[in-house]
């Protein structure tokens, strides 16, 4: 009896083993084994509920704030914290930016409604502050290109390759109509290179410029331009920028390009300019100015050093403009900067 019972129990155990799945415990098959997904316990349910409640309250808070609700200020306790004395180095540009922004806005107000594009570059020679609008943009140089050309000729003289007092004989092929009186001189007229530069700068004489350009060649003039750091100026394309012209005027004023005698001589020619409109018309009579102007179709340019009690450099360039509009606005723009430095 007992033997049969044990036999039956053994059969039932064997059948249970057949019904029950056998777990694969081999290490190499560990990744292939999948445990059954357990139902969420109390801890998991509380976590999900907390996240949902937090999301609800944050969303409600943002909704209230966005509707214009003013959150009352909470006064924090007065806690005094001692901070060690640490020195920080900082570059302040706010004063310059405020000044520049004000000038730019006034300049833009006067020119935005006009035909074409206007740009300027300004250097306060007392403080050294410099600011501009479209200062690095390319504009047609017109006769402003004569300024670096004159400097190039004087540099040639300083290295001993030219005597400025040597005489040049005017030929008929060199004569160019337009600005200046040399074109009306008889062929064969004798004139020194020093006086040629004087005509070129005081009268913006085209024939004088042509003589110098032929004598030096564009490559040598461009080499001088590049050596001065005038990155937007091209003799071949007759292009420049307000910043470039402001740079050469400053370097002349400070005697960094030529020796002091030659620098002063070129500036003296610029002071004798025969043109008294544009920049000149915007400053009070009696204030000295050394300037170079230029004009072509749709182009009005003027650039100079204004020797006011607080001297400054101002360059105003334009392109694709209505020339009558430019003639009218230039004195106003000049006065704008004079008034700014006179405050």
C-alpha cells in the first residue's frame, strides 16, 4: 500500500516538472531570458502621482503669471555676507557706445529719408574716441584718392628717389579736363612736383593727379596705401572707405606717415582748399579746417581735420545720392558733429 502511494506521488511530481517551464540558467543565454513584467507597487504609484501633481501646479503658476498677476514680494532676511576684496579687470565701452548711438541716430534721422547711402567716420583728437556708421563700407573715392597719391609722392622724395623741387614739363597728353586750372596752361609749362601736389590738393586738379599717377604708377601708389593699413582703398578701382580716409588724416596729423615738415606741408595745402561748401559750411567762420573733397555723378564726399577748441576728424561719404540733396544735407551733418564736440 505504501509502495503504491509513493509510486503515484513520484508520477505526479514528474508530470508537474513537465508542465512547469524550465529556466535556462546558462550564463551565455542570460540576455535572452526575460522576466515577467511585475505590476506597479505602492511606491511606483506614489511617484507617478507626485509628478502629475507637480506638473499641474507648475502649469497653473505659469498660467497665472502670464495673465499679468503680480506675485507679492517676499522680504528675505537681512543677511550680511563678507566677500573678499577681489580685483576684476573690465573694459568699459558704455560711454563710447552711448555717444556713438546718439550720433548714429541723429545722422540716420537726417539721411535715411534721402536717396542713396551716406556713411561717416569720426575721431575725437582730444579723447581718441572713434566711431562711425558704414565706416568700413566701400564707397567711390572720387577725388579723395588724391590724398594717398600725394602721400605716396612725398614718400618717394623722402627715400631719395625724387626731388620735389625738380621741374616737370607739362605735356598735352597729361591734361585732363574737370577740376583745376593746369589743363588750361600752355603745353611745355615748367612746374615743380611740389607745386603739382599743391594744385592737386588745393584745387583738386585732375591734370596734377594725372601727372603724379603716371610718374609713380598705380602699383607704387597702392603699395603706399596698403602700408598705411587702408584695407578698403584701391587706386585702380577708385574705392575707399570713411575709416580709411579718417586713418590717413590722423596719421598725417600725428606725423606718423611722413617727416614733420612734409606732413605739415601737405596739411597746409589741405587748409588752402578752394572749396568752402559741405564740411566748411557747417562750422563757424574762423575755425580752421584741412580737408579734401570729391564729387562724381551720384557721389559727394568731404573729409577733413577740424581745428576747433576740441579738434576732430570727420569723413562723410555718399553714393547713389541726389547731388542737390547732398549739397543741402552736408552742412547740416557737419554742424551736427561740431555741436557734439562743443558740448
